[in-house]
């Protein structure tokens, strides 16, 4: 069994390629087609597979014998043995033990109750008598459960078959016995569902030697009656008597050859019949596939080789212990570390991430969103502030009733407010330092080749960051002390006592800003769904005066515009239906904000997005809610009916408000500048100028430049991969162009064959089984009972003397005749019964 010439040339090439890739531990990605063998029970599927191997190795018996898919990989080899994947390298030279292992492994997964499993058994057979093929033996299709089998056994088997035969690279061997109704063949019908064009289906007719005398399958095998696009191939398997008599498969193949050569109906096409020809047809398909696949594989390997050239060139003369190489490598890595740090902070460079913010972008958000938000959160607590002012004024006046507003009350309140700036200012430093540590860690990834160098570099840089962190905090504390040391009431932006006695103008900041756009983006609105916890995404536009939302970012379909007057923010706990961080806008006077809702609930994808939106709302004058109960009707200790004290409290409150705006404005400007100068700029200069000197001063420089075991392994693997790819390219270039590609047969009229569910092709799920069509009534033959369901016989292929040999007429659109048997010898499903055999077939698969 040597196959076609093209395959004989390709098999050694593919084997050499497989050896090359196997040496790398990489499978050869030719994606060779699999060949699935499908058919009903006792159709002879297993015998066809054993003929391919030339050995008896499959389980025998009645009913469903194949209960798990068997993936059979045949490999041409000098020696003959078998291996199971699940036995991890154990070689079987006795094929009786192979059969027993298949039975045992099947029982381990399915038990002994004739159940089935879709978990395949993987068997590899190496032999000098096989060609390289991958075949899949699948359970025979049945309609009646046996023993403890589930009632839906038919649907389970169909589902299992579909798992394999729906794949586009799967060839289908549709096996049908000669004594069955071909038009109602389960194998051909299920193949039609998944392969309506017939490009992947090859018909196999078995048991030709068991046909009644005077009948034959000539017109079917010539593909004139009930045609298939790829036609039919007839095979003759061993009989049960041959198997029990231990008839050798090679002798059986010789008998098969003799049968076709001696039979008057088949001798003219004997070279296109039998198991060897079936193997040649299958190998021709593999030849076509390999020829089509190798060019793409060659292009892929050439791309890999080109991508590895530069690094491999560096490794060709690589000496790990060369001191000059180590010194050069350290300088290059530290220089690259500084470049990466600078790019990540400054934000320039050709490689810009689209998945995550850089360190510089995150620090920018800290400076301009999170830090201002922290400041504004502690700016205004109206109730507490007025209470403190009232108590301070009363304490200054003591027992006397003050006629004038005391200056000391203003200074006392301002001092307390300025001291509260320490916490958010120092927290800003902590956030920046944390981001810098992340940047250092990320920039050190390129040093993973030298773990000791990376560890030492990160330690030195992080130590420097901590030193500068403390200097920055000391400087910030000094800046706050500067503010406490002197109250500049002559500042040009300070309101002054004369204006403070008048009511502060509201929304002055908004008038200065106008109605400019502050922020745009997507948010989820939770006040639009009838379902509790439901939400919908809208495009929001925040200006200094209003919040509007639109259907999308084109801003054409405006859904609503909400004025910002008297609005505040509060946090909202996410419900069980939404895990996104949520906040809400509400009216300070307890009025409806949107439709009948007291608050407008909004959510974003992350907490960072929510914090950013909160900071934007602060710029628009919408402040967070206070935990204190501002709606309390009780009077505090500072409050009284004295209108003079009320005026003094209002005056001090306006003075404090005016002065703290000046201080906060200065703080928002000077804190980022301080951090940039003392920490970030200093670290950049340190990495660019002093880091290398610090590394050279470490006592153990030898171990610092030792490669990690993983890097040494990676280098060796890359060199092996490179040389293996070069060798594979040489092998592919040696392929002879004399291999012949087999063209695809033209379409045929196969409307005689209907899928098992109407005429629709397979749609991705197993179809319900259809009842077989009853053949038409044949005159002179009784109707009803078993005999009434038997298909009409074929006429003898050789006409009587004196009658011209006319071509057979095209079969009408009816239940086509099967390869017939003797009248009356049918089973309960209308299939011919083999003479002198029990009703339940015991024919081996």
C-alpha cells in the first residue's frame, strides 16, 4: 500500500518537517484533514478501518460496540507498534492488547451499560504498511436504545457525530452496506446535512459479496444511479466466519482484489474498487491539502526568521562571562531605563499605549482633578463654619456686647482653615510617589534578563524617591507655615470689610467663566428604566451653568438640560444590578431634579472616572453634600435673636470665604510645582546622571550582571528555533513540483438524497431524526408487514441475449432502490437480512 506518486514524495517531506518541529516541542501546523467514518450499526465501519491498518485491533460484538470516538493516527514507520495518548508512551506490539485497552478505556468513561461518551480515545499506529492518515471511528447510528442506554441515544450519537463532521477540514466516509436501502442511508443523510455540496463526502459500499445472485451494484458504483459528487468506492470486508477463523487481513485484501477482478459486473472497474484504492483517494485529498498549506507555512516561517535575525545576530558570538559585554550591557540598560522613565512621565515617544494611562497622565490627573477635589471637599461646611464664627465672636467679646466686628475672629477662623490644608496637600505627595514607584517598576521590565541588576536599580531609585518625598513634604509644610505667618488683607482679590458687610454675590465664578464647556463624556443614567436597577448610557455635556445629555456624541438629539443652580453631589451605593461606582445630583431645597425624581443617579465604568466627573462638577460650582444635617430646625449655641451678632457672623463668613479662595488658589498652583521640582525633576536628573555611578559603587557587581536561568533558556530556545526554521525552509524548498493536484469533481444531481430533516443543510445543531421514506409499491409484491417495506430489486446488469444493452434511465425522484436482497428476507426496518443470520445483526463493525 504505497498510495499515489505525489503522496510518496510528500510523506518524507512532511515527516522531516514534523521531526524538525517536534525537536522544538512545537506541533507542525499543517492542519491535515481528518477522515470521519460514519454509518449505521453493523455497516462495516470498523472493518474498513482495520483494512487500512492491516491488523485486528477494534472491539467486536453486537449493538453499539464503538461507544467513544476513536481518533486513529496512522504514521508510516519502519517498525510496527501502537501508542495511546492516555498511556503516556507505552508501546503496544500485540494488537490484541490494543483492543483490550480500547475496551477498558471505553468502560472507564462510559461504564458497562452500553452508554456513550464524546471524549475521544487517541490511538497512534506506526507501521511500514500504512500511509499517513488520521481517521475517526464514530459510534454507529441507531434508533432503538439497548439495555440501560438513555431513550435519547439516537440524538446523543447524532450530536457526537456533528462535533466532528461539521469541521470544514473533515472528510466524511459515508459507509452503507449493500443490503440496505441506499436512498435512506443514515450515513449519506447526515453527511448531506453538513456537506450539502458534496465536496467532503465519499460513499463507501460494503458487503458487496453478500448480495443475492443475479443482482449487483454496478450502476451505483459507476455513479450513474443515486450519484454523489465524489462517487462511491466498493469494498469487501472479512465475514464473521473469516474473523472467527483468524483470516489474515492481507489475505483478505488479496481476496477482495480477486473478487473485483472476477466479478462480471465489477471487473472493468476493479482498479477503482477496494481498500487500496480508497486509501489512494484519501491520500490524494491529503496531497491537495498539503500542497495548498505549505506556501502559507513557508511565508509564516520566513516572517519569523526575519523577526529573529537581529537578536540572533547578537547571540551568535555571545559570551556570558565577558566583562566588556557586561559593562556595555549595563550601560545600555540603564540608558534605556532613563529614556523609558522620561517618556512615561513627559508623554512623548513613538510607542504610545492605547490601553492604559501612562505615569505622567496619571500624575496630571492627580494635580488637576483629584487634588483640587480634595481641597474643595474641605472648603465649605457652612453650618460648622458659621457655628465656629459665632462662638469665636462671643468669646472675644466676653461679658461685653460688641458693637463692632472683631478682627481677631477673622484671623482665628482663617488660621484653622489654612491648617486643614495640610492633609490634602500631603496626600497629594503620597499619590504622586505611588505612581512614580509604579513607573519605576514598569521601566524595569526590560531588565528582567538580569534580575539582580533590576532589583538593585529599583532599590536605588525608590530610595531616592523616598528621600525627595520627605523633602517635598517638609517644603509643603513650610508653605503652609508661610500662609499662617502673615494674613495679607491688602491682597487685590480680597473683598475687604466694606464689601464683606454686603451679601456676597452668588455664582460670580460662573459669570466669570460664562457658559463654557467643562467636560464631555459617557455616563449611565439610572432614572430612565422601569426595571429596578436598570440604566441607559447617554453622552453628557457639563457647562458652567447646566448639565445636558444627548443620545450620542454627535449632540444632535438632546434628551434633557438640567440647570446647576442649588445642586449638590452625594455618593450612592451601587445596587445588586450594577457594580459600577455611582453618584447623584440633588436639589438643596428638596425639589425634584429630573421628572418625578428627587435625585439624578449617574454611574461610570471606574472610580477614577467618577472622581474625575466630581472634580469637574466642583469647577462648575456643584459641591459635595455634608454629613451634618443642615435642615435641622434647632438653633445652635452661636445663634441668637440678636440681629447685630447675625450681621457680624455674616461679615466674618464672607471675609473668610474671600481670603480662603485666595489661599486655595495659591495652594492648587504651588503644590504641583513643588512636587515637580523637588521629586519628579530631581529623579529624572538622578537617573540620567548619577544612577550608573551608584550601581558601579555596589560591592558585588559580578552577581548583579548574572543572567536569570529563564533568560539563558530563552536564548537557547531562540537559537534552536532559528536554526530549525531555517532547516524547515530548506526542506520545503526541496519539495518536487511533480506532485499532481487532483481536481475537484464537478457537481452532480443529488436531489434524490434528502437530509434527515427536510432539505435544509446543517444549521449548527443536530436535527431531529426523520422517518425513512417507504419505497413505492412494486407490482406482484405483497404490501404490509416486513415484505411490504422491502425496496425493489435492481435488474441484472447483463441483459439477456438478443436484448441491446441500453444505458440505465435516470432514477425518478422517489425512494431509490437499494442494492437488493432476496424477497422476504428483510428485517423490521426494511433492510435485507443476511441469510442464516439472527435478526439482530452480529456483523462486526
